[in-house]
């Protein structure tokens, strides 16, 4: 299920995590050549992706939202 990015935060290892509209979180790493997300490394890039819909595997699996 595709869910919009509503915000970001850094995890304990300083990796960016997207906060999704469904309440789940998803890492958004830029680790070429395997994961190519150059937008995640700048504030402007992250801001430009607010509203972008990522596939939420946790929603697909019916997982509850962690509070």
C-alpha cells in the first residue's frame, strides 16, 4: 500500500527515516549502487519529497502502528 511521506527524523545511527501518513516509519537511505536516493542527503531534497508515496510493507502485512 502506498503511503505519503509526511515528515522525517534521524534514527540512533543517523540514518534518515520517513514518517508515513499511515503512522509507520521507513528508512530512506542513499547507498548507491543498491539504493539510489540522492534527494535524502539534503534538506531541500527531503522537503521536495514530502507527499511522495512510498510502498509501505508494514501496511501490506497488516502490522499495527508503533506508538
